C-alpha cells in the first residue's frame, strides 16, 4: 500500500505539515524520548521535504575545528561533480557540555553557507551521561526520527566528527553504496600528520594500516562477503560511518557506551546479519590530535603508539595464521547454518572443540548467523588468537595471501 508522505503537501502552510507529520509518526512510531532527547528535538526545525540524508556531528569545545568540517560538508557534490539538490541532506551539530562558543560558531557558519541545512542544538548532559556514546546516540536517534517522519526508512544517517573533513563526494559515495544494497557503510579514514615530530608516529600508523588492509584481503579470500568485496578496507568508525534508518531501528539504535560506540554499533549490525560495506570510495581526513574528546579512540591510539615508539617497543597485533584459521572455520560454520547440519558438522565439532549437542542446538536455534558466530567465538578455545609483533605479521600476511591465491587458482582450473 502506498501512503502519502508530507513531501506531497508542502506547498501548504506549516500547520498542515504538522498535522500530516503527526499522522506519519503514527505510521512510523519512534521510541519515547527522554528529557535530553526532547530538548534536542525542540531546538531543531522540521526536516526539509526532500531530505534523504541526515549528517550528525557531536561537538564538545570544537570552535577551532568546526569551520573546516562544516565547509567540507557545504561543498558536497554528486559523483558527476554537481552540487547535491537543496534540502537533500542536512547537518545536525550537538554542542554538548561546551565551555567555548561552539554553538555560536555553528550559527555563524549557517549564515556563511545559506544553501546548507545546518542546525545546532545545545545540551548540558549530566556527568554520568557526558560522553560521546550518549551524544552520538541522541543525534542518531533524532536523525532517524526525522527521516521516518518523511516516510524514508531507507534514508541515511551519516556520522562524522568535529575534527574531520569529508571528501566532496562523501555523501554521494555513501548513497551509491546504500543504493547498491548495503545496509551500512564504513568510510576510509585518513589521518593528517605533518612535521618531523610526527614521523615516528606516521611510520607506526602506516605499518598498522598495511596490516589491517592485508588482513581484509586475506579475510576476503577465505570467507568472502558478497556485500563487502575486494577492494575494501578495515574501518567503520564514527568519523565516517553511515546506515539506513531501517537498519538503525532493526539493531535497536546506537549502544550507549562511554567509548567505542561505533564498534558496538557495527557489532550489532553483524549480529543481525546486516550488510556492512567498507567502501574505499567513501573518504575523510581527520586530525592527528593526541588530546581528544573520548577516553578510548583515535587520539588515545596515537598516544599509545607514540609512547611505544619512545620506549622502542613494537605494537602487537593478532596472529594472521590464527586469524586465517578462524575465517576458514567461520566459512564452514556459515555453510552448516545455512543448510541442514550434515557430515561437515562432525568435522566442525572437532575443529572447534565444542560439545556436539551444544553446537547442534545453537545451529538450530540461532536467530542469525552473527549471533551464532559470537557464541562460538566466546566458547571455542580453538579459535583463540595470540598477539605477535607487527613486523612479524607483515611478513606473514603476503605469504598467506599468495598461498591462498595460488590454491584458489588451482581449484578454478581443476
């Protein structure tokens, strides 16, 4: 059944729009808002009828960084280099617990970019809730509700950070991936490092990125994901992360944790077997500051690496040989879960070291493969992965990749 949406009636006055909006809320109910959520909602205007993408930015004392961030969003173009249609996207900044003039700055920038639907809300969250997980959750909840208000369950909630500059085609590339079938998109995040003082840090980060990308390549060979094919990358963090309103509701929203809330959200996506695309076409540039706004995040990681380099210690990473075994087992387990358990289940029991009855029970009862896999990881001693020095992992990975490429070629030729 086709329902009329508010977009069809916006030639009328705001009162008519409000009445129709209330009807849409009945068709697409949203969870009851708490006090902070209500205060945020009350500070924002109604969404533009053509809204397809809502960009959210949590900001705490970001006067120095936000002008560049907002200028990059104001310069968004489509994949042919043409400006995006007016009202097709908006930017919502939450200035939470600020001691500077972050909110005033956003209002000034709104005047500088009149073509950009730029909104700001101010909140002072209680001490126990004054963290990025809470701020990003409030923003994503509101963005989701605004898209649902227009009947756009496949509208896009896109997250970035206040010290990040998105590429001109950031939104267009995200939308292209969603249109191609992804439920969520993690963008490639590059870090801006300049000056000799950061050379050691840059070397470590480059080596770590090489390790992560090689792992992504090996994983794609051993357990390919049709929705996330090579070329792909390894990042799905708050500086460049997007998902549909429907996917957001399906996983129950962003987990409200003090830090690593983006990782928790992507874990929820996997548990629901939703399709997460790590798109090389979706790119941002973020700052290399070592004093960030969260307890554990990029700034924390940069500090840790810098501390290690000064002590001449090498970062430890997961052993690629053991990761490869894990991904091979995951592929076998998925085949068993998708089909009726057969002879291959006995081999899996041996490889996993799990009681056969328990494994069969979870194979039958798991509501999704993601939840089954999480249970197996938590209970199988055979899938533990030990740390190895980063340099050792970088020597192992190309050999593992080459051996599996050769084996795959032989299998195809047979």
